[in-house]
């Protein structure tokens, strides 16, 4: 039993969540022995492809790499209708804010499905159908992969209209970048990692959705591929766009020799910086770093 009751919709920070449940401070599934609870956290900015169908939340189990195993917290959740462990559900709609949705129970048998892991590889995951016990509580509806694809296609069509305008090429590029920066492509990148890939700026208003392989030379499929995207702050986007910085296969920054030490200081870059990239992002990055000025 948790140390105090929570109101449906109450927002906690991570420290408060740990104090209420006496649980560990990390992880999307947190087993708390002292309160006999399992805390489930659905972070809308992270990897998993969770969805809501009717009043049932299809929650992806624990494990970001390779096939998920029916063990540990995954097994605890699978057996929660018999083992007496209370299951409490939170959603992260904004970074570092945990919104309490209430206690849940399994609404059916766990099943397996195919999703991408953190490196973009296909793998099997465990999906848990969950129902809220409080009839007044609701889950946040999550966009489906089909809707996401449709919105991306619509965004592509709108941008292609810009390409057909009788205006200067530089103006076309400015308009296209503006559309991408305000549209579905950026929103989906924010769901995966809501901060600059280099410096950690996490204000969405200051983040730019950059294509690794430039829009102008990408196929339509590449233009819609999220692995061809990178979120960067304005300083780092400008450097990346002008091929003044790039990244190695291990994610280490590469800085053009044409960028002076003074400029590096003002633009907040140094040779110790690195980022984490998926295998598919690295495939796109190969061509980018070969064009380093």
C-alpha cells in the first residue's frame, strides 16, 4: 500500500513518486516490495509503441534491446491478478512530470507483438491489456502508427507544394524547413528524445528537426524516415546544416577545421561531445560526415 493516497490526475516529480511508493528512482516498471506495488510509467516521449483501444491500454513490457523476456517485472505484471501486487499507472506527458491515472488491472492475457528496439531492429515485446479500476479515470489517447503515417504523408504533400512555387530556392528551403519544424515530423522526433542531441536543451520551442540526409537530395521515403532526423538547438542545427559538425560511428562529434576555437566556444561545441545514434541514423550519417567542410 502506498504511503499516501493520490488523486486521479495528480502530478508528481520523480522524488515524490519514489516517496509515495518507496520505489527505485528509475525505470518504466518499478517493483516496490515495501508497499507491495508495481508502478507502471508510460512515457509518451520514449521508445515504446503503446496504444489505447476503447478503454483498454495496451502497455509494452520492460526491455529496450532484443526480444523481451517473461521474467522480472514483466512476470510480476503478468501474474498480478493472482499475486496480490497493486498496479498503479502513470503517464509522462511532459518531461519529469508523472501524472497519476489510478490503479489498473489486467483486462486479458499478455500477448506478443513486433516492435523496434532502441537501435531500430525488429524484436518481440510483451503487451499487457490494462483497465483502470476507477471508472472516473481515463487514459490519454495515443496516436497510432497508421495515423502517424497518414499525417506524415499529408505533411510531405504540403511541402511538395512549396517545392513547386515560383520563388527563389533559398526561400523554398526556408519555407520547407519552417514547415518541418512545426509539423508531424518534429512532433514524432520529440516523442523519441525531447532534447538537443548534443547539449541537452529541452524546450521544444528551441529545438529544430534536422534531416541528416538533406531534404533536397532525399527520396520521399527518406524524407519521412524518423531515423533521418535529429533534434538540435539553433546553434548546433546551424553547424550541422552547414556541414561544419558531424558524428562518427561511435557518436563522437567531428568539428570542421574551418571553425575557429573562438567560434567553437561561442557556439558551445568541443571535441569531447558525443551523442547516441541508432544504426539507421548512422547509415544516414555516413554521407553527412563525408561532406564535412
